[in-house]
C-alpha cells in the first residue's frame, strides 16, 4: 500500500493519498463498492501453508473437499458453513504448518493430519495388462484415477504429488502416513496479518481466545483504520477494546470440544455481508452452534453499556440484541452514533469509496484548480445522492459539501456532512383512551 491515508490533525501529510476524518457535528460519479468480503485465519487439517487463499461462496459449496480436505457437510466445516451464510468471499489463511503424509508412491499435496486419510490403490488395467490403474482415495471417495505404464507418467492431482521414480506394483491400498498439523504461535498470526494487509475486506475475524493475540488484532485494526485509511471492522471474542473498529462478541458456545470463540465465524460473515443500508439488529442466528444465552435482562443492559455484541433468546430463536461495536468513550467529537455498526458501515463505505474515487480518477490526473475541484465536487454530490437513494444517509444538502484548496498547491480539503440512517430500535407509544 504505497499511498497515504488515514486521519489527520493538521494538513501536514507527506505521502499523496486520502486523509479522511469522521467527527460528530455539534448538536445545537462514484460507485458504491460491494460488501461481503471477510478475512479469517484458522487452524486446519488440510490446505496451503503460509499463504492467503481466496474462497468464494460457490467454491466452498462445490469444492470444499479439495480446498479444506472435507466434504461440505462435514462437522469439521461447521464454522465455515456459519460464515458463508452471509459472506460471499473469504480470504482464508492456514495458521498451522506441519509434516506431509506420504507412502512409497506419493506425498500429500499439503501438510496436516487429513493427508493420513489418503490411500493409493494400484491394479492391472483390464484392457491393457501392461498398464496400471492408479487410484487416489480420500477416505472412501475416489478423487483421481489414472492409467499409466510407469510412475513417471503419473500427473499430480489436487491431493497428492506422485513420486516419479517409484516402481508400480499391484496393491489393495497403501495409506499415506506421517501427516501432522503443526503448532500455532503468535508468529503465525502476525504472518497472517502481514499478508492480509494487502487485501480489501469488510470484516476481519479473530478466532483466538489468547489475550495477546486479541490485542494484536486490535492494534492491527487501529493502525490500518487510523493511519492508513483502510476501513473495516474486526470481530473478537470477549475483548474490551473501546473502539468503533472492533466488535466485542460476548457469547460463547456450549458445544463439546469446540473453540469457545466459534460464534466469530457467523458474526464475521454477518458483519461483512450486511448491506450499507441495513442493520444486524434482531437478526436471527441461523447457524449450527449452540449459543449460550442464559442472561438476565439486567445483564443484557449492562452488556450494551459495556459495548458488547450479544445474542439473546427470543422464544425458541437466538437473535442479535443490538448491532453495536466496542466503542464506549463517548465525547463531543465522537458521540454515541459511533457505537452503532450501521453508522460505522456507512462511514466506512464513504471512506473507502471516496478514497477509490480520488486515487483512481483525480490523484495525479486532474489539476487542483477551480475546474478540477468542481469536477470532484460533482462526483461527490452524485455519490452522496446515491447513498441517500438507498437510504443509507438522509437530508443531504449539496450546498453544504465543500471542496476547497488546501494549505498547499497539491492539497484538496473536503467537508462532507452526512446523516447516517439507522434501523428502528425502540418504540415509545402512548395509547389514549377516549
């Protein structure tokens, strides 16, 4: 990311780029970018080591066996199924790197214990007795079959790399052995964050329950949002961050043998996939985990005040109580509106979209004179009106939007007052009997 970006106190930036502040007003042809992009680092039994790989929703449904080593319906993929209920694209990262399983004929494509479930069956071809049928099985599923005269002719597939110098012999099935998952430490998480910094996403998830790792994700989120102008939110389990970029998930799960932070999957997907003009408030949890919701009304009220994102029981349903983030230190410049994730989505959308508009159409291309600033003003007005049309903002007044020359010849100063719209949350009704 070579361009500058983030917030500013004075107009003293060195790098060219976009510097956007969001503050509360005192109370007395740009396009809207898509949402649905999530980023997540996980411990996996199968998959590429130390690299970000992109998984589309459709890819997950059709190719999960190849990508993650398990069928779409496997209990091992419960969390990812939760995530893809709302996300459309996942930038995934495998945290653990171990040993690759192997046998006389092949080595697993990836490290991990899933490679131990692969077998190689070799039989004589029924039509040509001088050739062999070499079949690769994962559990009982045939994932590849080739007919060759010698191992040198074998082509590696999605699951194994064949040893070209092996001598082919008839066998009922030789399993691959020695695959291990490897351990995960803080360095693995740091490597993930270093790599994912180059990607554009709406929500980042943290599945760790270790305080040091959670703090690392908070620091990463603050740095990218405030210093680089990259707007996204991060979902973290049980982490008091007091920051609008961090969603503090309160609920754990009661399923046996699973990560206490497993609801991070669903919430990361729901946050990423929520439209800029929508809210997750009262959204039904339609995932597969058993959610702990045994809270009293007073505890729920305390959770809201503490900036905790909490699920609660409504009849037989589990629903989102309020779509809020962890910000609690309300000030005059940053009021209670900034506690609403819907407001933050609107502001983040504006920040990201205007940055793209400026960096692609104006930076280094348009003169900083009256004509150039008027052109930029027109694009900003068009953008704000589109946001108003989809009811993300309201009461936009074009005359209040200012595009002026900054403190030096290269700077443009923009004042863009917006009023985000939020979903109805409270009903106060007086019934008058006549």
